[in-house]
């Protein structure tokens, strides 16, 4: 079935291509490759452009009006709502009333141990048909209502965006790369990053967001990945009991061929083998793993390549988009997916 899909999300036009690897664009590509027509509505950029002073705050009301008019003109079968806080829930209700056939998805890739993110999702649950979150487990049940279904979904990969193959670089400049936002002192990320920098020789490790080294984006970020062997995937405020959560850093690393180090508590060892990712138990184990693979580069490259190959197979944007459609329209699953597919309903 070919559908018209209205995708409402932050497409980062303001970044002028600096975030070309954003997951919204990759998932939109997946829908397009599955044969659907996709209209992208970048709510933040439209809010800015709808204000005399390019102020997102003062452009919110016009942006909601324009979304409603877009829905009437485009007449979508499916609407995807990303982290689009400029869009009022009452606007979605208005669209539902005007287009009674339409299905609406909420897609959320932030951690649900942040209460403000829980509140954002809660504000939509009574009007949407499906909620998809990049965390699995029983905590998803809180979002279930009679009108919706709630499910985990993975961070997506796109072979045309995640196009690097770092494992083919025989002599990368950096043994270890960790690209994070500015880390606050006292957080786990800051502590781990500081200890890594103290432990390994200067110049062999590249960590962004600490000691005055700013985060980067765009092709500069992707080139850093291409010039490293290993990548540490440690998410901000990582929860101990929230399975399968990761920032999309994991997709950047594995999708571009880094050997990815990740804490075993994330439970990704139920999806990937030790031959595809490097799992560690604690900081001491992390150090041992890095030291070992520094001495066994061929093994690191082999793990990176196997992880790259499998992650592109199972988390491909087309496959994830297909899963979202099947769940939202209550269709039987067309295949056995490699991630948790438990559905939470009331």
C-alpha cells in the first residue's frame, strides 16, 4: 500500500547541512524507499520563518496554522510527529477531526528517565494511534491508552548517510573516539572521559565535549569517525534498568564502521554478538578492552566490520519504517524483527 506520509520533525535547516545524518531524515528516506510519498514539515524552521524577527517563540501559532493547512492540502494517510514541541496537541486533534482516516505516530528518541521527556510524550498519548520510543521494557506501559499502541523501535541507519567504513582504514589517527555534547562535571560521562584521557597517551584518544574541546558536526564529525578505530557509546544519564536505550551515536559509530564499545547493562548483547560489538562490565573492564584491542588491531577491525554489516541489515531505515507501519495499522508482522516487538496496549 502506497501512502502519503506527513513527517513533522526537526529537519535542522538552521544547521545548513551540519546535521545531515539526523535520524528524522534517515527515517523519512526509509519511508520513501518503501514506496511512500513523504512531505517533510520542519516545525522549528517553519516557526522561525513565520516570525518577523525569526523568533521560534513568536512563530509557534503561525506554524500550527500552517501544519493544519498542510494536512488539509496534502491529505496524508499517516502523520509522524517527532520532537515537535512547537506543535500543539490541540492542533493534532483538529487534524484528526478534519481527516478522520489519518493515523498519527509519535516517535521519540530521548531517554525516558528524564521526566520532561516523559511529560512531552504524555501530552500526545490521548490523541495518537501509536507511540514508538528508543527504550524497551515495562516503562513503556505508562504511555498505553485505549486509542494507541506503544512499542520500542531502534535508532535507524541509512546506507547512503552512514556510508563510512572505518575498518578499512589501516592506520587511523585515533585509537579511541568519543563524540559527546558538553559533559557536566560529576556526570558518569565526564568521569569516564576524564579517566580515559588520563590513562591513554595524549593524541591517541579523541574526546569531544570535555576540557574545552567543543562538539563538532557535519562532515567534520563524520571524518573523525573515519579516522578512528574504536568508538565509546556511553549515553547521557544512562539508566541501569532501561533496556536497549542508546543515543543515535550508536548508529553513527556502527553504521560508519567503528568497533563500538558499549556497557553490557544496555542489554544490546541480546541483539549483537561479542564478534560484532565490544561489551564491557565496568570502567576497569573498559580499560582492559581498549588495551587489548590496541594490541590486536586485526580483531578490532574484524569486529567493526561484522558489527557494521549486521547493524545495517537489521536497523536499516526501510525495515524500521515498515515495522512502524505494521504496528500502527495493526497488521501482522511481516517478518521476525531483531529487536523487542512487545506491544503495550490497554
